[in-house]
C-alpha cells in the first residue's frame, strides 16, 4: 500500500510534461537583444546557445539549468544577465519540459542527465572555461552533474538535497507529516527502481566530494526548499562558499518586491482569480537583485 502511494505521488509530480502557461508572459531572447543559436542534443533535448553582440566577450560558457516548470523561458532575465556580462550561455530544457521532447519529466535525476549532456556538448566547443549555474531542481542537477563531469565552477541556487527528502517535505502539507515520513523510504525505492543507485544521489555529498569551487545561494525565508531539505544547510567543505540572502524566499536572485509579486501571482492561480492577469507587471516580477547577482558574477570571475 505504501509503495503504491509512493508511485502515485511520484507520478503526480513527474508523470507529466511542463510547458508554458498560456496566461503568463515569458520574456524572449529578442526582449533582451540576445543572439540565440538552436542546439539539439541526443534523446530529444533542445535548447539555445545565447550571446550578446556588441560587448566584449569572454571565451567562457555558463550552462544554465532550470527548475521544475516550463524550462529556460522562465529564466531569460538571468540568462541575459550573464550574456550582458560577456558570457555565452547554454540553456537546455530537461526532458519533458519546454522545447525538449518527452511526455513527462520522469524524475529528479532526469535533470542531472540533462546537465551531463549539456556539459558533454559544451566540451566539444572551444571555450576556455565552463561553469554550471542552476536554480532549484536545476541546482540539484548541477551539483550532481559536477561529480560526474569536471567543470571550472558551480553556482547552485535554492538547491534541494535528495529526491526522497524533497518529496517528503513537499507532500507533508498534503498527506500529513507522519504519513510523509513513513513514505520517504518508499520514494527512495521508487527512484532506485527508475534510475538505480544514482536515482537517490545526495547533492550535498556531490558538492563536498567533487572539489570544484562551488557557491551555494539560499534565501532565509525559502518555504519551497526548506532547511530540512536544502543543500545549503547540509554541505560543508573547503571548496564551498555560502551566500544566505536575507529576506529572500525561493528566488533569492530577485528583489524582495519581485518575490512578493510572484507570490501574489501564485495565489491568483491557486484561487483561480486570473481575470485581471493581463494587468500583472511581469517585468517587475522578474526584477533581479543587483547585489546578489553581482556576488554570483564576482564568484565566477575571481
């Protein structure tokens, strides 16, 4: 019975595609005057190699990995930030998301596979340095991928630590904390059956053991990736630097006002109150925190 429930809840989260919400505004490369060269990787993974013309370029590449959702289109502002600072950016949608093929996203480890594929592709290009940057699911992906492929630096923003703990904490408000605690080992079994031992990869241990300079960024008010399931509070080694963004929630690279607007937007959809969605200020909701982004930039360039 418990294993059946574990499979059902896992399927509820990972057994579907994640595409653009037709009611939301997604910024494009054109909005930021970026060049976007289509990239197609094995197994139907698709994305773009972004750059900004007319500015001094570094011969360095940022591989950006997205969180659970519609894919890279939710992070165009962040992609543009790196491009505006001279980096090339490779963003590939994970299987079952956005531009990529697939009827479902399958599981958390699928993001790791996407990150590894992006690194393998990047190594065929002529870049002096390769960096990994990811948010949420993408942060888990880049940390685990950095233990499989050597890169120069890693930035993990709001990273969850393990699939089973992530499911436990996420399901607790819905199925009750006691039942979620009981279910955790069964979610571990589900990931074992889907991906083998690697399906339960521990991102904190990957960050500690890979020896790669790693910056962990987390908001002290993050209610999505809470301290109980966050790499930020688990990992500790000489190669790891931590940046705790005070007053920030799950998107610490955004301003407090932007996070507030995103929370209001989420509430609109929960309450099915989207009649005036066309009046929502999407630009303000994606406004970046200059101080946080500058610290990320300094980490990559130092």
